[in-house]
C-alpha cells in the first residue's frame, strides 16, 4: 500500500511540473504584454529612422566622392596639359662655361 501511495504522490508532483504555470494576476500579464508591444513598436520605428539616416549618409558620401573625383581628374588633366606645353617649348642652350685658369705658384 505504501508503494502505491508514493507512486501516486510522485505522479502528482510530475504532473504539476508539466502543467503550465498560471500567473497570479491577469492585469500584470496584460501590462507586461503592453510594455513588450510598445518596446517592439519603438524598436521598429527606430530601425526605420536609422535605416533612412544610413541611406542619406551613404548618398551624401557618394555625392562627395564623385565631386572629389571630378576635381582630381580635372587637376590631372590640367597638369598633363601644362607638362605637354612645357615639353613642346624649345629649350634654350646654356652657354658653355669657361674654364678658369689655374695659376701655379712656383
């Protein structure tokens, strides 16, 4: 008989552990669910604004990079043009230097 009683008690404990735990207050559960929902809503709104900010920054960086590239290419073209003009100029021959006479002391 003792064995049967212990088995029944053990089964009752096991069943109690498997059953879902019911919260003491449904208002408390409702408040937690609302808070969770609001937090998720704020996160979604923040994610949307963060993505828009990221895209705007990316577009501004791309625009600035294109502007700087255009300036660099224009400068390189001007430098090449000036180098071509300089290379095309006839070079004036330098007069030969006269060798100074070295006097020997004697």
